[in-house]
């Protein structure tokens, strides 16, 4: 078999898998809504009304905190403004939410944007990789908190035991991933494969070896890593605040404990289901399961999910359209060009 058909087949599978996962997730979400009194769910969402506009400033705060942590990873001489990184945090979120890109397309888009803004390519790519890795570990810690809070609702239960085991397996996997980044020249080895499936990221980064060296340099900056993790944790707490507001808008019992529990475990499920665009179906099923453990009715859990979907689309769709429009209006030095879309 020739090299060209193999390359074409690999590219097709990479692009097809998130589409299939998204279709299955969407079907699952529709079934869940259809089986749990959709009229009651719509009535609950109607209670929220224009109160959902409060979710916009909360989301701005959440992503600004996220961007502040990301900003800490840029070395002196290559500092990027908080405003630009906040905008890119919105872009990352919009691309990962609305496009079938397996929750990595937003990272690719952000790195390419920074490169076109004259940030050295290895610095841009390494910053995205390390920031994403730190976020995963912070989410693991937050998930531990969530499991502890779930224990306070359920007591000793099999579900909690399974969650503990799942997290226990995820932590070593994360450590292995960090070790691969630091010791095995991961990007050097993956550069050819990434180019074959047309991400464009490794080639544009000027070589995998340069990215590997920049990643190593970042992992030696302990204070920057801690600073980044601190702001990422604050960002997650801001997400818990969003859940607290949603519970109030839907006239449900709102407590800090329940809000933190929802945010921590929903974030963990979203990370685990990274192949599903927008975590369609996963968010809905997860909220129903958490609701069953905490006394939250299934209709209320699905109404929470619906409000979050309204917020996601209401913010992410305009951001995505602005990003694409900026790319079309650019003459080659702007945010995104047609080849950026092919990279996703």
C-alpha cells in the first residue's frame, strides 16, 4: 500500500471520529430529554429567562482567570497581553465546543494565532501544551474534592468507589504524559505523524525538537507552574459560581457544596469525554447521575444542562463567527486563514 493512501486514510479517521462521537452524543442527549418530561424541562428553563444574561460576565471572569494562568508560562521577552490571551481562551472554548475537533482544535487554533502575532513558534506551542497539562492536573485535584463532596451526600457507595479507582488510574497516566513531554522528546517523534494528518502544528512550530526544548524549559520554572495552577483553580471555582447562579435561576436549592460538586465532576467528565464535541450527551447523562445522588430531579438536571447549552451557544457562536471573519479579512497575518480550518 502506498504512502499517499495511508496518509489519506489516517486523516479521514482523525476527522471522522469526533463527528461520529458527536452524532452519538447528540442522539443520547435527545433520548434523555425525550424520556424525562421535556415540557417540565422547558418550564424550568423559562424560569431562568433573562436571568441567564448573568452567565455572560461570569464566563468572562472564568476565562480571564484561565488566561491569567496561561500568561504566567510565557518567558520574559515574549509576554502576551492578558486581553489577547482572554480572547484566545474564548476562541479555544468556542472551537472545542462547536466544532468536531476532539477538544484539541481550540488549542491548535490558539497556537497558530500566537505564531502569527510574532510569538516564537516553539514558545506558543509549548505554552499551550504545558498549560493544558497543568489544567488536567488541577481538574484531577478538583475532582477529588468533588468525590469527597459526593461522599457527603451518598455515604459509602459503589459509584464513589468506581470514581476513586478511575481517578487513581488517571493520575499515573497524567504523570506518564508529563514524563514523556520532559524526557522522551515527544514532539520530535510525533512531528512527522502530526504533519501527515495535516494538523500543521508541528511543521509550523519550526521543528519538534525546538518545542521539546521549550517544554523542558517551562517545566524547570516551578514558580510559573504553581502560579498557573493557582489561577486555573480559581477559574474552576468561578465555574462553580456559574452552577450556583444557574441553580438559583431554576429555583432549585442552591448551595456552595452542590455547586462545587457539579463543577468538579462535570469538568472531569468533559475531560474524559474529550472525543465528543461539546460533550453532547455526556454532560446530560452525568448531571442526571449526580442529581440522582444529591436529590436533584432528572428534569432539573437536564434544565441545568439546557441553560449551560444556551450559554455555550450564545457566547461561543458569536466568538467563532468573529474569529472566522477576522481570518477572512486578514491578508495573511491575521487570526486564521483557510488552512487554519483544514488544520482543525
